[in-house]
C-alpha cells in the first residue's frame, strides 16, 4: 500500500488553533478500526503491562537457565586487567587479544590508574589503540602477510557495480576527510621514509 | 578457522585463527552458519570504541550449530541449531535476576557500565565475535535458544540484535493508544521500531532519515509516514508543524554515535573521537518530542561524553529511557509476532557477502553504497 510521505496540515482543534495552544485532546487521525485494517498486528501489544520489558525490574532468578548462585570461576584471572570499579575480575571473562607490548602497557595504565568515570581512562585506551594499530602495521611488513590498504579497506567496492554503487551515499558531507584519515598516516610514513633515505644518502655521499 | 580480524580504523581482513576452546564449564563452541554486520559494528570499524584491539573479531549477530559443550551444560546438545543473543550474561547476578540481561555484572571485567557483548572490543569484555567460522559462547545454559523449526534463518539472525532492539525501543517509549511516534533513523533498528510502534497502538508513525531507499523501506515495510531531513532547513521545525506545534508524544532515537545532519558534530565524534558519539539525533529527539513526552534511546554510543542538550530535556520535563536490549526477554513475544506476520525483519536484508569479502561488506555498509540496509555474512564453513 502506498503511504504518504508527508501529511496534510490540518489542525485538530475546532476553532482552528494549533492543538498545542488549547486544552483539547488531539484527535486520532484514523480510528483504531481503520488502523487495525491497514496495519498488520495494530494494537497487539496495546496493554503496557503485558509488554516483555514491563516492569523494568522483573525479579525472576529461577527462570534464566542459571543453575548456580555465583558462577564457577574461569581459570586465568590472575594479572588480567579489570575496571577498578569492579570488586574482582569477573568469574567469566574474554580471553581474546591479551595485553602485550607498548600498547599493553598503556592500556594497563588506563585500567590501573583511572576508573571509567575519568576521561583519562578512555583517552589512554584510545591512545593505546592507535599505538597497537601502528605497531601491528609495522610488524606486518616483516611477515608474508603484510597489511594491504587496498584490500583491507574494501575500497574496491567503489568500482564494482558501476553507477548503481554511487546511489545513496551517506558520507558525501565528509568524504573529503576520509582519505586523509585512512591514507594520511601512510602518506606521512612514506614521506618520512623518503626523507630518511635522502638524508642517509647525503651523509653517505658527504 | 577463518575469521574476520580488525587491523585498525577502516581496515579489516580475514585471517586464519585458532578455533576457540572451552574455557569455562558452561561454555559452548558454536559453528557459525549465518552472521550479520550491525550498524554498531561500524563504530568499531571506524575506531570509535576505546580498547578495540588489533586482531579482534567483530560480530554480535549470529546463529549456528553447537559444536562442543562444556562439562556443566545441561540445556544444549552438540548439533542443536541455536540463535545467540548479542548479550553475554550469567543469569544469576543482581541485574540478571531482575531481567536486566544486558547489564550483567559477571561477564565484563573491563567495565561496569556495560555488560558483555560478543565481538565488541574489550570495553565490553574482550570476547571474539561471530563473523568467523566458530565462536565461544559463554553461559550456554542461559543465553542461546534453539531455533524454532518454522523460523527463517534470516529472521533468526536479525532477532539476535537489530529486530529485538527495534521492538525494545518501542517499549521504552511507553507508547499509549493514539500517540504520535517519531522514529529517527530508518536503518534496521528504526524500521522494526516503527513496525513495533503500531503494535503498541500508535496513531501515527513518522520515520526520519535522509537515504531514499531506507525511507522507501519505512513506507513499504513499516507503513510509516516519512520525512527526508535533507529537504528541510530545520527538521525540528517541520516536526513541530506536523504535530500542531505540540511535538511528538514519543521519539525513538535509532541512529546512535555516527549521526549525520551536522558536519561539525560528525567530525568531532566520528573523525576526531572528541565525543562518545555525534549527538545530532539525540538532540533532535529532545527538541522534537513534546513537553512531558518520552525519548527512547536505542542508538549506540561510546563511553566518552557527548554534547547533549540536557537543559532542554530538564526544562521540557522529559522522560528519557534507554538501555542495551535485554534480547532474550523480548523473544517469546517476538516469536509470536514474526509467526503472525506482524514483524517482518528479513524484509530489510539487502546484501549477502561471503566471509572472505568482509572488507567490501563493511565498506559498502559503512558508505551505504548500493542501497545497503542490512548485510549478512556467510562463513565459508556454513
């Protein structure tokens, strides 16, 4: 069914005043019967008390599937980073990508020094992220599987499907910035390398 | 196994990783059959979420087959086909005992303000996600549910987050019969929020976005009126005029941290990471709702502060309601709605990518190329 993209602007008050300026209740533009006929399932969850998330706190510890009061503790918690707002490392925790290297030191400092309430906690974690990324990029060049900005950014999809791929872009307001963000560090690194090589050659020649 | 891995902002690749192993007696290992990219994955992809480590595997929307179970698992068996809520939760802490599964206190050592989420950085616990051939699923007796025989796989995978979050957003709005409901964002969450608003008795549903194909989907899938904010100098004024200067009774904010609509805010948040998210949609919600109305926030934001117009929220006497969705709490009723055809999440799926093309999948979704609304990922082992 075709639906309107905008509504006609009638006013709901009898004397022509916009409804916000008079005490009248807004009228429904369609009756419940009309809505029920047009919208599949209209009103099926009409009763707020019968909605899944009502009430906000629904005390029912026996219905969750848990068969413990406190979970058995996962091995390996010693030395794992944790928020200082926690009493201890949680009984179950993720083990992906444990802290390592310089980025690990920065992140560990963020966890040990600052609570989640402190801006410094998050700034250090973001700084650690960037150090991690740069270190990983550099290390990848010493492997048989170096980082490849062409394949890893998915930029090839810009060229596929010809004109249809251009439809509906959301990033047109800021797309001039994106290459700077993505390619900028690579260009700076390449420039630094070129300058370094030139300086080395001059010294070697001199 | 093959798995998507993060290599830094805007960079991903598929790598060979060790198959996950049982690390706790109530763990299961699930072989992923179908996964999805969530709009909130783009915040990780763009480097906005603190403590996103190189090598991390994203993916909190997935379904699959139980491949191995820990010694204390009672409710699942190897071979069961399961859908896994994006929340990791223990079922027994103070919060889980009260139905706040998304706020579990026993699964995220890295933060107390957010529970555990698959593949969503170490800020949500440091668990690898489901954009891979296998994934570790903690608390197998609490989270996963066997997929009903009648349910379509694409509906099942969307129920693990996007669809459940849309339905939850409408509930947070406390919609009463006849209410005018504005949904900001016609992405997967906003589309289901709009459908759900009708179920709760809305008298009008208006969806706001600026992407033509999404607004079209809001009209056809969610039977909503639509507004393209690019067509108006000030979308808040238009919404006031649309509602007789009253404002909407309920606004559901289904956009989150990378809201367009203000280049300056977008750069400050998405590019320079100076805010936890661009507050454009949230501020529009505060401005467009009527005094005494309700703003429901289901858009995802990072933990750093954002420039939210809190004074207007106070002065208007608003009720602000928000949370990560306690997904499993929504499922029994949502299963009914899907079976009855009241909710139709798989209508929003536009793209299906093999795992090996994960870089292209994220770029297409991120830049909204080719009319992309919801991309699914097919792991090679499935």
